[in-house]
C-alpha cells in the first residue's frame, strides 16, 4: 500500500471541508506501519555453540518487512480511536461542507444514507469484538466455579445441591450487575441529579458523588466489578474542572449542567448533531438572510442646513419607513456614524436627527513653525474629535487632502501636519462624503433566525437535550454560529449581498470550528451490542446470558463434586480447575454470542500530536536504556470465540474454541512538541512515528495466542515495531453522524 493511494481522497474531501472542525489534529488519519523489528523467539547460540537466552524486550531487525494498515480517528476533543473500517458517505449530491459527508464505522448504518458508490477503507489486521461482553461471561464462569469449588473444598459433607445453589447465587450476582447502562443511570439518579449538580456548581464539593462513582467502578466489597465502569469518576472530575474554569455563578451552573449532560448523553447525540446534516444545512440560509440586511447600502449624499438638524440622506431605493433603524457607517463624521431612527422623506431619501456638518471657509491658520499640529479657525464648524475632513485650495500643498481633526472649541480644530510659512490662500474644508448604511444587529439576527433551516436546527436541538439536566448544548451551539454570522454581517462593508453571504458562510463554519464547544466522550461506554447481550434482547436462544448462571452452576458443581468423589489425589486446585473447565464448556454457546458483540471503534489513551511520546526504536537502544512515556496506547482483544479468531476451525472438533488474543499497541510521534505537521501533498497533512505492538496473554489466563509466554519470568509477549506514516484524509471529527 503506497501513501499516494490516499491523495485523491484528501483532495476530494479535505479541500472542501477545511473550516468546519475543531481540534487542530481532528479528523481521519490513514496510513501504514512497516514492521521490521521483532523479538527473538528462538534460542540462539553463542560463539561456543552454547544456548544464549534471547532479549525478548529488545526486538532485532528482521530480513523482511510486514506492512499493516492503520486507521485512526481524532474527534473534536482530541480523543483517539482505532478503527477497523470506515466508509465515507455523502448525504447530498453536492459536497460543500463537512455536513454533507459522514464517516461511518458501523455497516449497519449504511441503509440510513442515500444509495451511492462510496469509498470504504478497512484494515484486515485489526479485528476486535466487544471485550466487555466476553468479560461478562468470564465473570459468570469464574463466580460459579469458584463458589462451587470453595463449598466442596470446605467440607466433605457438602451436597451437590448445596454447591450448585451457592454457585448459582454467585453467578447470578454477576448477571444482576452486568447491565452497566442501567447501573450508570441509577448512579446518575441517586448522585448527580440536576439539583445535586447545581449544588456542586455552587459549592465546588463533589466528595459524596465521587465516593459513589468509585463504588460504581469497583463494585461491592468482595465482588470486584468485571466492567469497572469509570464514567462516574470521569464525570465528577469533568464537572469539577468545568466549574473551576467558569467565572460567574451563572456560568458555573451552566458549565456544570452541560458537562453532566454530556456524560449522560449515552448515544452521543450532541456531537452527531453539530457534525450532522441538519446543523450544517442551516448555516448557508442563515448567512444569506443576514447578508440581505447586512450588506452596505451606498449613500450618495448628505444635505441640510449647517449646524441644524435634520440631515437628509440620499440612498437609492432604500426601502425604509419612518421609525425604522438604520446603522450609518464610513461617513467620517462621528455624529452620522451610528444607529439612527430615521424619517422617510422619499423613495430615495430619509433624514437623521443630527446636526448637519456643512464645511466652510478657513478663517485663520496658526501654530509653531515646522511643528505639528496646525490650528484651523472656522466659525461654528460643528465637528467632533475624530471626524474626517478634506481641505482644498490651501496655498501650502501639504495642508490639502484628507485629515482627522481634534476639536479645540466651537470655532477651532487642529490637524496633524507641520506648520509651514504662509503661501497663497487659506482654502476651505468639507466633510468626507460617502459611507453607507445597513440594518441593525437585532434585525439581522431576526432574519437569520427566521430561516426554516435554523428552525429545524432548533427543533433538533430540543430533541437531543438530555432529560434531567438544564442541557443547553444544542441551543448554545446554534447561538455561537448565529452570533458569528450576525456580527460579521453587521460589521461588513461589502455592498453585494451574494458576496457577503459567501463570506458569512465561511464565518459560520469557522465559528462551528472554534466557538462551538466539544465535550470529551466517556471512554468504554457500553455498546448497543453489549446492552443487547446482557439483556438477552432479540434472541430466542435458551442458552443466553440471563440463563448462564444456572448453566454454569450446574456444570461447575457437578464437575467439582465428581473430582472430589472420584479422584483420591484431588486437592483444592484440581477441584477448582475441573469446575472452571466444566463451566467454560457448558457456556460455549454463550461465549460465542458474546464474541459476536461488535465494537466498531476502539478508544485509545494519550495525546495525538507531533513530538509526543518516545519514537526511538527499542531495537536500536543501548542495553539498559528504556523508552520514555508513550504518546497513545490501546489494547485490542480478540476473544477466543470470535468468528475471526485464527485459532478456531469450525470443522475441527479440537479447534472449536481458540485462544484469547491480546495486542497491546503503542504509537509515538516524531518531531518536537509544537512542530507543524508535514505535508504529504497538496492539502494533505502527514504525521510519522514509531508503531509498537506486544502480542500477549490476557491477565490470569494461559495461551493468549502464543505458543508460550516469553522471558525469564514467562511474562512477556511477542514484540514487533517499526515506523509508521499517517495522512489526514478528512477533517470530520465525529463518527456515524447522520
């Protein structure tokens, strides 16, 4: 695979959507890693033909190279996910902005988009199910086997029925606590309700909520949670951070409520809303409506009686009525350049309630020779400091032209020029003519907010609000974009509405990028597949997760009892091992269903940025030198029962169950922190670094996809590493937005 494979995609998708995102490194990154270092797995011989233990944590260079495709996504908050596949789908025929495109990682969502030829990118080297589903079954198996074995090992008088009952109760406790979503909802209701969040915002104290969050993560005493849901802890910390960063009590309250809503937004509705079609579709119509009122209407003349109100303004086909407000700008006269309530005097004229500045003859010039300023006397000039005038017919050439005045009194003002010896006439002055007018901000805003597409966005913002909190995230996002459009229209000196509308569209998209808040997503949130699995939804299979306690308990208790009764050499360990093996075999169907639970993207920890981590190759380090901290890390788990597990063979009875394969990934980036991104081509950013992977066994399990664990302590996996290069082919920062 060559990096140039992605240049066309980058041209097609990046160039047209560069203004609508947030984090500087947001978007979809695709490339490859070239693995040419691997830890030695054979025992080499030294010069005397004596076996020499390999250094398993220091890979050696290989003769050949293995290329693997990498697909990473960075969201608007800078969080990184590893993808196994992604499709770039169009929402409309014309691609004008990010809102016209979607990055879809779940093939089950394709049907929600129009039929089209689309680009799909996939990596065959990464396949991962939802590890939590497999962990749930593993926890049931362990609980049943441990309870049965402990009871049978406790006393020889224990009956099979008693052991089975205890095993069933222990396994049932796991099932009862497996619905992480329901447990999280209960945690929110009990500890982080709207009222409780308001109290945290006011006091800054969340100790009670944090204690409950830690209990949610760790599970009851004596029954460690297999899911270890850390969302509650992260939520409490995020609320406290948001409160600390806010200013006024009102801002603290809003920040706390919206942060809480972001964590309770389990379907990620807000992020998908701001990256979606409905939000994107309102920007252009709102910009066009604002441009119609914000475009500057030229003023051709000002007339009136010197020193008296009103001033009559001539502007062709102005369309104003008496009592309307017009914002005058660019005239050079401060009294004119303001918002005025006008009086209509004709189709092309209206008046302003201010004194007319007429200009006049210069009566005298004064000042220190060869120094500024020049003092000018002109009776009842009517000027104000900062006004602009034009002097003409003065005998001294440098006095002629445009000047900004500083008023001394009603008959005198100065200009910033050096005084010269008098030559010829004194000349005369006149106000700078020109300028234009547009409508005030409140009317521009009303026009922008009145377009149907903006109303559609407001309705959608209401739909995505999280019940139970004062959730203003959607409305705030719309307001941020509208505010930018309105401010841009009101401050514009562009005369043509169509030209201004085009500018305001870019202003709106830039506001979406820089002004709309992106909230970090909770890590390892339960997937829909996991929820369906632990709730046994959409299945008619009698052997499912809800029935697994009885299945595991019966098998474990019977095997443990048989081991005690029939093996005269049995011990506590052999009884438990028999119970575990029997429970695992009995739950084969349930394990298979768990392995088919899908996770379409895998969250990774750390920072995706140039210069982060330690990109030195481990294989080239001197002995005793260790790597520094990583940039980003992640763990890919392919369950033993997953359909694509390479150790399974459905036609071989000994290979119906594979090994759990654990791949610990690490990426470190070249360069120094703060360095700019490289360019891979026109409009395409590139980032390089070092990819490392350790293939190992799961904790407390044998195998793990390896023939044997490596190292003196049998605690190291197979390590590979090499350099990688990623190109950014899209700036879209949200996955699966509709």
